[in-house]
């Protein structure tokens, strides 16, 4: 007699997902699925539109990281215009990079302070009413205040370049829309309207110190919770440096052996395939030469910190070296260490933004270059959640004929499914009683990846949760409702 447990929806993530756990007659976990239950048809309905509209259109995929889609599409459109990233003017390059790092900074701050911190501070078994940003703000006002203002700083960077915080316009084919002014720059340096960039660096270090101490104190469960070997994938910059905006594709296995050696980003089709399953709309990307079983990879902060040879900003590089030493000198394959890696990137983004704000070429007035039209364009960036691929083809009239998007969470589909099963085996195997802590443990593992399940916005408050155990004859054995 088989049973199943259904968690619907998964909370405190972007979009809607569902988890199904399958049990045998002895309540042993036999299988699990993490379903993405929403269908997004951007790859189809964007066809027929002029290619120069793409950066504005595709950012509507997401209300949390629209900048990532805007920039990935922009890089692809540049190639349709016959341009490579190095062909852009210095002013356009600096603006796009500042926009990108501001986006990652605010998205990481949002995830850590609003979504992850309640689980870490209060514990997986804490009451439902305590595991949220409101309780965090009441109990630790200073931590919450810094988190809110750090996110605001990144959003203000986006507003200054793109015109508004969400779904603004910065990228045009071959460059950027408008000049970044001295007044724009000074807004982030003088500290009059918002805390300045030096304060952002200081707060990033403080938050990172907090989480490092948390890992030292809680190392036992963090090392074993949702831990499993995996490959890792990211863009990599010159000389193996971390570069979140542009680079070549590198992948390694769980031990750090290179499985994809720094290939040009626009050659991705030669190396990647996508698997499908009947129970989810989300695909399963993998390295073709390794096959579906061995070729899947983690992406995002943990993968990027594992893969890069160096972070090209001094404070973040110091933190990377400590992280690597703490991980035994090998790639870290533990899901809960995503949070630590994410905060290393927060510090890196703050350092990069400081450098860009002090770069005189950011203020240049030469914004757009022209090229010679092509029929195909590929753009890849490292979005907050990982490697994001946009691929377009256009006809001689400039109308799109094909679109393929591999979003960051798609790469993490296999790792998230494995994380769900690992936690279920650790916490639920053989237990006849469902506890809220057990259910939250599944969600904690998923939240570590900061998934964007339907490229939708976050919702504040408590979402409903209904779990049923049904036997093989379809009879309801037990149920639990929350919210």
C-alpha cells in the first residue's frame, strides 16, 4: 500500500510550486517530486515581435530580477546587431555593469533578510507565526533596518539608470538609453538621501560576520542538511576571476575537476541539452557529453564561489578564501551554504559598485554603437540565482522567429529535487505523524536555492498549506492544514 504527502504551495519563494512525497506501507520515502505547476509561454508569444523590443518585453518574466532578463536579452540583441560585449562604449559597459550589480545586491539582500533569515534565526521547528520578516523586525530591529536599506540602495541604483525600480528601460541595441550624470553618481556617494556606498560595504561585512559565526555554531546540521554531491556551473571572467556580467562557461564536478573548460558563452548549444518530465513544466538542463544522469549542475552563488579562481575585489576575495578553507579546500556541495556564498557576493557587489561609481567613464556621453545585422543572438549573464541564457533568431525583417530561455532556476531543478528527497529521507522516513517542522524543513531546503518558480513577485504574509496522506485505494489517511 503506497501513500503520498503533498505540500502545496511551497512558501516564501517566487511563484508557485508543489512537492509530492511518496511513501510505502512502512512510511519509508520511496520517491519525491518538486513540481513547477505554472506555465509561462514567453518563448512562444514573443515570436513575431521586432527584436529591438525584446529587452523591454522579456523582463516582464519577473518582478524581482527583471534587470537580469533585461540585460541578458540586451546582450543577445547586441549580437543580432552584429556587436560583441567588448564593442560597446565604455559608458554603456559601465552603466550596464552598475545596473547588473545593483540588481544582484538588492535581490540577495531581499532573499537573505526577508526569506532566509527567519528560518536561520528561529529554527525550522519555530512556530509558523514567527518565521517571517515581521517577527524578525520586531525582535531584531537593527538587522531588519539594515536589510531594508541595503535592498533600497540596490533599487535606487536601478531607478537611477533604468528610470524606475521595476521594469524600467536602460538597454537599447548597442548600448544604453541615457547618460548617467554627476548628480546621479553623487546621490550614492554623499550619504544625504540614503546611506552611501561605504556604508553598504560596512553593513555587508557585518552581515557576513554574523552568518559566518552562525555557521561555526551550527555547523553540524548545516553540513548534513540537504547535502549531496553535484556539478557546478557558471560564467567565469578573465584569468578565472568571478564576473557576474560576462565571461565564458565553466563547469566542474563535485571534486573540482573541470567538466566544461571556459567555452565561449554563445557556443552553449554545443554543450547543453534539456530533459523533460511529465510531472513539471520546468526542464532539466545537463551537459550533453556527460548525459542526463551525471551532467546536471548547481548554479548560483554557491556554484560561482566554488568555480572561480579568484574574486577580483579584495574584501570579497578574503571571504572566499576563508569559505574555501572552511569547506576543506574542496568544492562545497551543501545546500545550506548557498546563504554564506550569497553574502560573499553581496560584499563583492558593493565593492564593484563603489569602483564603478568612482570610474569617470561611467559618466561618458557616447552611449550607442552600430553594427552589421545577424540572424542569431545569444546573451548570458549570471543572474542572482545563477546562469541565465537568452537565445533569439530573427528574419531579414527583424522579426523574431525563435526564442529559447534557460533561466537560472531551471539549471537548479535537479539539485532542488534532490534536496527535497534528502531532507525527506532525513526527517520523515518512518514517521507516522506529520509535523509543521518537517514540512518547513522541505521548504527550507528549496529556499536555499532562492528559486524563481514562475518569475513572479514575492508575497508577504502567510500562504495556505494543505497536506494529505492518501493510501493506494484513494482513502484519506491523515491531513494537516495551515493558514
